[in-house]
């Protein structure tokens, strides 16, 4: 009888453990998120996000996020059903909420605002709670509306935009949405495409998605015919355009894939200016208004 009770108690504990879900991964989980990016409505590539390390400060242990594209470094920790973060290592600075799974439908909180906003916090309203199976794991999904451009409007309800939080994964827009510019004036688009933990798949936006890092280099087929760049003078680059190119965007990256320049071209220009172009191999992607893409590479020597 005693053994049966112990087995029952162990089973109950296992059931509780399986149901309990931490609000957000930590550095120890070795998480990796892949976010699809677009600029001015044009696909731009993907970025892989990770925690780089941990740091004990202000009486708590924080996971350190690497600086995301269009964003800033952050320090994250879980507290019960909430995830909190700091923007600096100074304990005199504020600690902000980024996720709160203790909210009830209709509740309102203030979360950390993106760096492109006029304020440091943004209004967030919870509209609905659901449970969805993600790759074999049931997770709570919070449908919230967030003031993505916190500008201090006395009635910000018209500025609220929908977002989904998935417990244990983060926002399906961007896991560190409070650290990146999600305001419309930034003209950037973001969408979580996948998430892994220690190499185990936790989320895929579609069954065929591939998780990889490709910031600044376009996903999909590209052309090279007729597109060339060569150094001209100081930080000027001489351009050769493919036939049929009328207007679009030029994106120049270094060998690691980090963007150095993003230029909107209203028409083909014989020369373009890029500030502080490093010595070494550079890459460029040219996207016209129809979505056709070309790529080229060259060796930049000062």
C-alpha cells in the first residue's frame, strides 16, 4: 500500500512538472531563435538570436542577450510567471516586464518599449488565452495587443497592435521585441521562424522552415548576371546594374553578413557612398521593385 502511494505521489509530481512551464528560456537551456526580417516590405534574410552568457547582478542571475539586428543588448530573468529584463548592468536603472503569464483576460500592464519609441514603457492588453501543441508540447498562447509606438498619446488604444506570446518560447514576432525597433516608422518586419533548445526543435513556423543565420544575405534564388561593384574613390563604389533594373534597394554587408549600408535607389546611380567600408571581402544584394534579386562580391582595399 505504501509503495502504491509513493508511486501515485511521484506520478502526480511528474504531472505537475510536465504542466509547469517557465515563461522564457534561460542561458542554461542554450536556446536559439531564428527571426525572418524584411525592410520596406522586401525580404532581407534571417537572424539567429542566442544568449551569450549569464551575469549575477542586483541580487539575481540574468541571461545576457546578444545585440540583435536593429536592437540593443538586454539582461533577462524569470520571476514566477513573468520575465523581466534590464537594459544595463546598473541596479539604479529600471527593470522592465517583457512577458507576464499571470495576467487574466482583460488585464493591462506596461512592458518595456522598443528603443525607437518615445517612452520606455508601452501599454499591453491581454485579449485571449489559448493552449496550442507545438511539436508535441502543449503551451499557453497569449493574444495581446501592444503599443508598438509608445509616444505618450493620452488614448493609445488606436496604436495597439496584435502580438502572440507563447509560454516557454517568447513572442512570435521577436523574442526580444522590447529591444528592437518594431515601430512602423522603422519600416522593418520581423517574424519568428523557429526556436531550438540545446539542439531540440521547439517551434517551426512551417514544416519546411530551415533554421539558419543569414543576416543581410537574401533568402531564395539570386542572380549575378550584369550586377557588379568595384571600389572607385575613398568610400565611393562604382556600380554596374543588371538590365531592366529601375529602382529598389541596395544592401551591402561585410564577410560575416552584418549590414554596412542599406540604400533606397530611386534610379540607377553610377556611384554610391558607403561610410567606413572595412578592408576585406564585401557582399551586396540588389533588390528591384518587383522582388527580383541580384548579388555580387568584391574585395575592398583601402
